């Protein structure tokens, strides 16, 4: 197990677009393992490399008992949108908010061996692909909310116990969250 500390909102790495993976090497396989271990430990439904401080286009997911990863993702989204689905983020511990997302997504990319893969998801899986790919572009779920919802979310962020912590937080016992954290 190689559990890494999860960067919290306010850390500049979460606002930095990640670079495409070029070398599908041992280091990349270690990154996928670290992401997987850290996501499962949190626990979360998804985790993107910038959330553990690595600026590469890699994410992992664990949705509907399906565990996987995707590298250099490229998304095709349905035009129908779920406006009300609750969404959380491991970089915003304990918080979840309604966040509009396309209902279906096709995610093209590569596995850690450099083989092309195509993943299809609906509902939570589609939501996860969109949330994690956004992380790779430095976009956070608060950016996807309508202005009124974003205002409520930012108020909750300011009031959160972890808000304003610049150093990595030492993990204590996990506590349940309202929505699925990604
Ligand atoms: Zn997130």
C-alpha cells in the first residue's frame, strides 16, 4: 500500500492543468497503484493524479464495484444533463452539492500499459469521468455549479474545518460523507 495525502481545495496544484503521459513505464504503474490505494483508503469513487500532487493526466475510479484507471482521457458527452445529482470531492472533505453533469459519457484513453481503451458510463460513472477529467484541466466541481449553488458551496467551504489549511492534513479516522466523493 502506498497511500498518499490528498491535496485540499486551496492547493495550487488543483488549479494547474496536468501534462499528458508520454512514458508508459514503471513510474506510471506506481502512480496508478498509489492513486488506487489512496482512493480506496479514503474511501472515494474517483481520484485524479493532481489530487496527490502529481501533474499527469491519470485518474482512477471505483464506481458500481468497477475499479479502473484511465490515462490521457478524452470525453464524448451526451447532451442530456442531470442538473440535480449530488457530487462530492476528496479535495473538499465532507461536502457534497448538486452539480450538473452529462448523463452519459464515453471516455477514450489508455491503460497503464499504453493500450487504447474506450469506457462508457452513465449516471455516477459518467459523473465520475467528467469530474476526474476536469481535475486534469485544473477545473473543480464548484466551477460547474450554477452561480447560486456555487455561492452556497463556497460558504460551506469557508466554514469547513479543513478550510485554509495549507499543509497536508494528517489523516485521522475516516468519517462518512453525504455524497460520493470523487
Ligand atoms: Zn474531486
